[in-house]
């Protein structure tokens, strides 16, 4: 499962979700404002990896590991 912690006004969060949608990748969006340990968004959790920011190369690597 892929989880993305976002805020309503985060442009990078929405760009990330649009990118995942365009690839047909399913995810669960979570409200980062309710998580005290999240200081920057977006935060993407893929498997055991936590990726801060819209880091496409890191997200692609984590997705590839998840598929194995």
C-alpha cells in the first residue's frame, strides 16, 4: 500500500497525486496536519521507505522494489 501525507494547499502534493493518477498507481491520501511528526509535505510511504518531497526518482525506485 502507498500512503501520501498531504495538506490542502501543497502544490507539490497535488502534483504528486496527479502524477500517480496518470500512471494508474493507487494510493491512500492522509492529512498531514493531523500527524505531529510530519514537518514537510508531501511524505510518501511505499513499503518500508519514507520519501519526503516529490522526488520522482526515489518514488520510482521504491515502487520497483514493491513490485518484486
